[in-house]
């Protein structure tokens, strides 16, 4: 399993990389579960990743589909890529949440965004475990859509960060069924949603390809700063436990 750490800026990115993070995600927690960070903050993270001694892929959160037109999201990603200096890697994945989108033409809009992204940038589909509460589409439909996109990645997350962690919010059978469907389609599976060190056993049982954290590496408060030491502890606890073996036959392409 790989550890993804969500960061707000270049300083946090450097802390995450120093702690051993495998993937860096850029987002602004004050703007929501998948809040989009500012352009300059994102460029700073890209530079920090580029300057790292080891290659680390990075991803970006772009808010919720219901927040505005797809063209605005694709324009933001295009502007970001256009401003990256020569030699700086493009983001691996773009993430767009689906809260409030159940009654929208969300499948077409997500497909439209995927077709508008710059070359080398793919899209992850986001399943909200608390989808009933935030008017998001049902998990099985989101996973099946992910199977049609170039990114071939599904992120299982929570929308309401005040309601508890993923394993508090998700119905165990539903979570297992979502992961099983994703694997049957050959997708990369990422788990997120206030996952804590105490969840190591449950994470190991599912053995996702990626475990995504922020609160766990910020002292339990997602609005505090990422700390390298806490990242190292999370990596060892959540991703290197004895029975946390990768799903048989699966590999993560970045």
C-alpha cells in the first residue's frame, strides 16, 4: 500500500516527503473535503515535489461537481499545467467530488472533464461513503464510470468530516461491495476520510492500493500543519503492517 498525504502548500509538501509519503495531494481543507487550493500554492507544491530527492507523484483536489461548470475546472487545470516550468511533472490525477450531484447529469459532465484535461493528467472518480447524506450518486454507478476513464482510479472518501471517519460512516457491507466491484474492474482503490492510526487493522483487511490521510498527520486536526514525524508513523502503521499486503495481482501505475 502507498500513503497519500494531503497538503496545503510547499512547506507541508516538504514535510510529507521527508516523512516518506508516496503520493502528495494538494487541497485546501477550509474549502471542503476536496477543496481546491490556490494556483500559487499548487505551483509551490509542484516545485517542492520536483526538488525532492525521490520521485513522488502528485494529485489535486478540484472541489465539487455541483460547485460550477466543468469548463471552469478544466481551465484551472490547464492554467496550472501551462505555468509549470520545463521538467516539472504534471499532476497524476484530478479529483472532483459528487456531493449534490445525484440529480445532475453527472456522468456526462465527468466524462466531459476527462476529455478536456491536458495530456498526461487523468481523473479519479470519488465515491462518498456518506452518499445518502450529501446527495451524491450511488457508489456502484461511480465505480463503473471510473472503469471507463483513463485514470482508472476510485477514491472512497467521506463528505462530512464532522460525522466521523470512513469506518464510522460506511456500512461495512457497502464498503466491501464497493471495493470488490472496483477490483473486478481492475481499478486502483484509494481509501480516505479521517482514517486514523487506530484503523490500521481495518485498512489491512481491505488492503487498498492507496491510503489517504491528513488529520492523522496533523495531530488529529486537519486544519493544523502536516508533520514529517507523524507521516512516518502513519506510513509504518497504516501501510507497513504485517498483514497489509497489496491485493493479489494489482499494481499502481502513475
